[in-house]
C-alpha cells in the first residue's frame, strides 16, 4: 500500500486537531463546575462568578491564551433539547412596513390587496411584497402604485409615474433592509441580555429570524425584550470635563455609605478571589502569587474608591506627562464583567440624588477592537421634548456605508425636510464647542461623533475609528429609524432544564450502549478484523465530535441520534470490505492479496452508497430547521469521517499486522460460510414478492387516505406542552377536562412515563400575542388542575407554531422528499448510465416511503408512544430513503460488475441478477442487522423525544432491506424485458426467465 506514512501523519494531525477543538469544552465545563461548587445552588452567585471569570485566562497553551469568554465561544454547544432554554422565530410585519412606506393610505383597494396578500402568505412560498403586487393587479385597481409610495420621505427613491416593477423593487429592497435591521437590533438586545452562546440567524428567503437562547429561564422577559419596538434617538451630550466632578462626588458618597458594612463585602470579594486563584492555579501550575497581590491591592482600592475601582475615568497622558481628562462625551471605561456592578451603583438612592435630572449615563453598544474586554460609558444630555432626545430616527430617509476622500470608512445619512431643519439647529449649537451628538438605539450608544460645523441640508457624514463592518452596522441602525415595523413571535419552544438533563442522560446512554453493541457484534462475527473495525468506529466517533466542535455546530438530541446511527452505518464500509476479502480468500488467494483486492473491489460500492446518503444529508440541511439541522450536520460529517477511518485507517492497521506477521482472521468457523453459497431464485419468485408489496402499499394507502395522520404541532400549528404530574394520571380524564376548558378538541398523549403527557391545542391558533399565550397557559393550568387537585403538575416544555410557519414547514418537507428521490435517481442515472437503474431505485424508495407512512397511520394510537408526523419524521423518512438507496446501489454495483465481464451477454440476465443479489446478500443482511441493533438501542434508551424518530428509521431499515433485495434489481430485469445490460451488447436476445 502506497502513502502509509502520509495516512499515519494525517491521522495524527486530525486527532490532535480534534483534541484541540474539544479541549475548549472540557475547560469551560471545569470553570462552570467550579462556579456551581462555589455558588452552592445560588444562581445569582453562580452568574456573578462566571461574569468575573469572563475576561480571565482559563486556558493557557503557551503559544496561545484564552479567556473564559473566548473558550466558551469555541466549545461544543448544546442545543435547547439538551440544555433547556428558549427557541423563537420572529416574523417581521412586512404589511405594516408597506403601509408605513405609503403613509397609511385609506384607499380601499390598496388595503384590500394588502390584506389578501398577508392571508395568502400563510400558505404561499412567495414574499408578501410579490403577493401584494399580484393582488393589487388582480382586483383591478387603476391607481398607479407609485402614487402611494412617492412620498416626501421616499422622494429620492420613488417618483410619481414610476413603473410597478420599480415600485416592487423598491419595496423588496426596503423589506430586506427591515429584516436586516431587525436582525441587528435583536442581536444587540440579546448580547446585552447576557445569554451564553446565543444563535441568531435570518431564515433565507423569508421575513423570519430564528433566535435560540440556551439556558434562559425568564421567558416573559425574553418575549418583552424581543418584541419591543426599536427606538432610534439623537441626543446632545455632556463633556467628560463637565461630568467628572459628578463622578468624583458619587465615588466619595459610595465610599462613605459602603463603609458601614465592609466586612461582608470584603468576605465576598475575598472568597471570589480565592476561588479564582484556585482555578488559575489549576490551569497554570500553581503560579498565583502575583495575582493574589494584585487582587489584594484592588480590594483596598475598592474600599476607598468604590466607583473608580470598577469604572476607570476617561483620561490620557498629556504632553506635560500629566494625566488629563479626554475630550468628548465618553466619561469612563469598565471591564465587561464590572458593568453590572457599575449599574448597581448608579441605581442606589444616594447616587440618584447626586445625578442631574437631565444626565443619562449609557453604555456603548460593544467594546472597541483594541479593548475587547472593556466597555465605554457616555454622558447623555436629555434636553429634548419631555426631557428626552432632540431628534428621533423617523426623520432619516436613507443611510449607507461609504468611504471618504482618504478612503476611510464613513457613514452617509440623509434626512427629510423636517429633520433637516431640526438637524441644522442641533448641529449649529453643537459645533460652537465641537460637542458630540450621540446616536442611541434601545438606550445603547452606537456612536457619539463630534460636530465640526453646522449641517444645513440634512445630509451628514459620520466618521471615526470605524471598520467597514462598523459602518455597515451603523448604517443599518440609522435606517431602522425610518422603517417603523414590528417583529412578532410566530413560533416558540421552551425546554425546561429538567427535560434537558433527561435528554442528555438518554442520549449518552444510547450512545454508549450503541457503541458496545456494535463492537461486540463485529468481534463476534469478524474475529480479529472486527477488532480493527472497532478501532475505526471509536476513532470515527472521536473525530465526529472534534469536527462538530471545530465547526461551532450545536449538538442536539437528533444530532446524538445521528452519531449513534453513524456508528451503525460506519461499519457498512467495513462489512463491504470484509465480505469482499472473504470472497477473495475463497478464490484461494493469500491473505495479503485478498486484503488488497478486497479494498480495491469494495471501493466503488462504498463510494456510491455513501455519496447517495450524503446527498440526502445535504437536502436535509438545506430544507430542515432547528434540531434537524443538527442531525443533517452530524450525518454528513459522519459519512466523511467513516470513509476516512474505514478505508484508510483500517487499511494501515492491516498492513501493519501483515508486516508484524499478526494473523488476520475475517471470521469464526461458525460465521465463515454464512450465506456464502446462497442461491435464492429472486427473479423467478419476483411476482410473488411484487404481489406482497402491492398489497402492503394498498393497505398503507388506504389507511393514509381514510384514517390519516396525527400531525405534529410544527405541521398543523398550535401549541404543545410537555406536562409532568407527581403521580400517574389518566390521559382521557385530562383530555375531557381540557376539551371543556378550551371548547375545542385537545390532543393528549402519554409521553414516556405514565405521569408525563404531551398536550396539543389549536385554541387561539391564529393569535401569537403575549396576551394569547398567557390566556392559553392559564386555561391549560386550570384544566390540568381540575383533573385531581391533589396531584400537582409541572410544565416541562412548550412549543408554539403559527399557521404560516406550519404551512412553510409542510411545504419544505414535501419539497425535500420529492427532491431527494429526484436527485438520487439522477445520481444513479449518471453513475450507472442506464435509466432502468434509476427507475428501479425510485420504485424501491417510493415503496419504502409509502409503507412507512402507512405504518405511522395504522399504528398511531395503538403503540404507547407518539407517532406524530413532524420535522423529525421527515428527517427519518429521508434517512430511510438514503439507506434503501445505499443497499440498492451495492446490489447495482455488483450487477454492473457482472454484466461488464467478457462474454457476460451470453449469460441469462435473470441468472446474472440472481447472482448479483445472492453475492451481496451476506453484506446486506449483516449491515442491516448491525444498524437494527443500534436503532433498537436508540429506540429503547434514546428517550421519549426521539422514540418516534428512531422507530421510523428502524422500521424503514427493515423495509428498505426487503425492497433492495426483492424489488430494486428484479425491477431492472422487468424494465429491460429480459434484454441484457452489457455495454455495447450486440448479441442475441437472452432468453426470458419464466416465473
């Protein structure tokens, strides 16, 4: 084997890289464990500890040092279903935006078209803007749309007489701006909220933004935070020189008032310091003396200057080497971990009495690049109307990122006539002393540029120490002022930490048991070769985890399922190789030659089967959302890593064993001849199997069209709650009670244990407001309590899906299933160059999908676990399609190999097909058994959340194995009508095999 040295080097490099990526997770877990031990259950103390560690170096590698915050950003994050927290989808109200851009016209046809567009958007894949344009034309409106949108504010963008296409382009651009601006606002709000590892992303092609907040517990606060309207304001500012005496006074006052109880404060700080020292000592080998002295000095400073100990005044070294106050509106700088303490000081009654009534101290939106752990504090002068801003953002007509004559990034800003008049007065006043004007959004300072001169025409250029990204962000913030549109929550999921911990336990248990089962089976069946395969499986799991960590992927429960499933599929390549090695040994070859030929001949089948599965993973990634993305990511990563370990790593191990004269065995006596001489007449008996499949498909179709399915909340909309009672409860009694309360049919199912239920209701399905959420929750609690007042209940998790989201999810699911079959059939057509192979594979996969759907319909309500059709089921059915095609391709590869042999066209095609199926039968059965073992473990130990998901794949694998043997290749025979598949065949027609 060539390149052994390179492969060994690659294994070492990849392993070290994975170890490095995973090490951040181990470090952050250690810090968080120390925080838990220190806090002893006090969440506020635990958060304070972690805040104090944010800027501390907790991971010292010598060549690089990482603070806790940096290590946290590089850890393998856990999804909501494993950690608990909140997941919401925000929808930007584009109908509100369109009305505002047209100054809320009273035109009946305009408003009717907009209402119809919003209604259709719930079931359409088109944008609200496109639907509005269509509806306005369809109702026969004669007034040009430019008439409505050529307002004073839009004068530079739309003029009377502009075409409808230009109006549509304008509206779509403004809609995109509104979504981007909302994203920026939400990003800033969440960063200020202090959530660890939030995930915020725009769902491309929609007006929705996905927000995942792991670990949050105050859901109502989050809802208020996310749904509040953004408020852009311009403020006059105080100078640093004006405010410093006030800060000095506050510092002296705090020193006096806090002096009364120094002991408690000292003890708390000392304890925290000790804890930090202990942690630092663990990571740096005990070198903490200088740190202790520094902390001791800081403690003394804190007693004398409480404010200035945490808020450093804004000073600089003057030309005379003396410290001087910096010019401008920035009055202080604090470490990120100390901002909460500064805020607490400023909220004290004795401090409030010192601050002037029109002085507001506001933080900058983010740290400067040069000081990533520090935040600036600005002095705002509230002298406008109602003691507020001198100007609001609704006067801005446009803003853009640009470059000045020196090619430095700047922001251009334009205002309407009213804004220009006010701006002229404001800038003229500020320019007298070159004072600053602060740009404030949501009480956070985005910029506070000094004014060089009066700006008479409302067109301004804002410069500073900006990066290109800074100017883009500021331009978006300024544009947010003229796009007064709201964002509402249309989908929501809340997972309690209790349920998250249970999911973690179930996931870990299933993963460990799955690994053990696979390893035992491989050794029991393949002898020493099984040990080699096990080494590859363990390395594969390690590399998967490392790659996921390096990609900053979020590990979800379906992601763990993907890892467990990958452990089963990872042995597929080994099985293909080992079965081929056994064939070569049966031909009398030496073990060295058999190993070489086994790898060589198995490679095409391995690649074809894994590529088809990878294509399904891509489709899942593109069309899926939430936890399904985690599953898709794990599946794709697992395929790549399993190819690396199964093909390259095991080959190197075998070569090493051969060099050391270590005996290689690929079977035990009992397993050596399993299905070795199989000679089943599949083609001759095909019509019997066809009949069985047709009956199964008809029964499935009958149940699908008559009984139907139990749709999950993400497919039908509504609200779902996971409820736990103290004692077992009758689900029928709960259903009756809730039906009476909601006056609608409520779905109640046992969810795992007999005291745990999943409740789904469509009550207020069209309402997504906080008031509607509260009303549904109140009624739910009322109905749950009525069942048995002595049996207390707890809501572990909740999920809300609006009708538009549900419609979109169903459309994407349908598209992904159809597209999967098409793309796999296209790949097979390209790879095998005959349409019969593609159609044969499509017949098998469609057969599998219908039967799986039918079983979910038939068994729903019969089996003691949920069989809802939801996003998890879509992932399962696509995985089944991938597996079915995987099996089918292996048979096709062997069939292609046989028909490509010299004189193959002289053989009877039916016998060739039989031979291809029989020669791969051992591989098919062994692989299926391995995956069935793993899936059975996942089904039993994986937890209730993915029980239906694992059941679907388990049944699908069994059905897929059947179809790949019984339907796929025999279908190719019938599609060819007995004509041979050999390339360039000019021989006489082969005799048709009769049943």
